[in-house]
C-alpha cells in the first residue's frame, strides 16, 4: 500500500512551525506525495504559497499544490501557475473551488476567468508546456454526488471532461461507506475513463467534528460508524482507539478490493496518521 496526505495552509507563525514539525514526523509513513490546499484571496493566497514552499523544503516527498479558479481572472490564475512552476512544482490539483458563501451557494465564474475545471486543467498544462516543464494534473471525484450536481451520471461527465483536458489522476472526496467508492470506480470503468481513482480517507480526529463536516460536504455516515463510536464521548483515548480501528478496517477492505494507493486528510497533525499507518503495516497494535 502507498500513502499520501493533505495539509492546509498555516494561518499563523505558530501554525507554520507546527505544520513543519508534522511534515517531519510524517516522513515516517514514507509518503508518496503531500498535497497543499489553496486559499483564494490575497492573504490566503500568500499563506498557500508559504505552505507549498514549506512542504517543498521539509516534507521529503513530491509536492502537489492545489489550485482553484473561483474568484480569479485567467490572468491571476496564470500568475499562480507560474509561481508554482517557479518553485519547481510538477504536480497541481485542479479544482473549481467553492463559492465564498459556502459549498451550497450557487457558483458564478469570474467574468474574466475559467468557466469550468476542465478549462483550468487545460490552462495548467498549456502553461507548463510553454515553459518546457513537466506537469501532472490531478482532479477531484465524488463517491457521493457533488452537492450541486443533478445526478451521479453528470458527475461522471464532468470527470470525463477533466480527463479529456489532460488530467491523469482523480482523488475522491472523503467517504465512510466503501460501497460508494467502489460504485464510482465501476462507473469510471464502464465509461472507459483512463484515470486511476485514489480514495480520499478521513481519519477521524474528532468524531463530533467529523459528523458535522460530513454533513456539510454531503458524505453519508453509515449506522455502523455511529455504532463503532458509541460510548466514546468524553473519553479521548477510547475515541482515538476506535478512530484507528475504523480507518484501518476501511483501508484494509479497500485494499482487499484492489485499491493500492490512499490519500489521507491529515488536518495538519501527524500522530494519528503515524499510529494508523504503523498499525496497518503491523508495526504496532491499537
């Protein structure tokens, strides 16, 4: 099994230092990749750049920089692409991005920006080719329909368009019901979309916060997950033990069904991920 992980930009000097320490600790899992999310807007953008540079210097693995097109003109997007290429980044995760009002708000493209994610994918590749630099572009996929998509079939149409534009990897939103991922994989295979599908796995750092986040992004919560955490409220040690055992089971089940690579949402912390991977690899017990 191969593991990669995601971090988000640090907002403070203290957070920046903590993120650096987490990156050093996470070298223990031998990650194949670290991805750094992107914040639109001036201050958020600069924090994204700083965290990408931090990952470049301290993660000890290839870096994938996220890029969204929400709220930016094509000229601004080109400038961000150029900045990442200047840093030596050779992997970008191309995303439409959520409206500032939230994931449920209608999406309105910038009047001088990109209308669709596939346009962003094409722009990234064109920009890299213009400079003679290699580039890999990953995109998102949704085991459970995108909140603004009319159907799962439409989701597949969107993914196909992104791959047609040049994307070569797809990473999923988080999910807790493996059957939704496997059904998505079947739909991709049926449509003959030539792209590997990497599951996005959310280790449960806090059960209550995870439930809230799942509700916001449209990820279903199986009854089995709720039962798994029954009786752990107010007991951090028990909750952590159940978190590791649940995610271990989820990953092992997917691995048994042919999945070899997993992308973990770290939430900028390291201990839970390090312990989880050690358990999966048989290096320690829960």
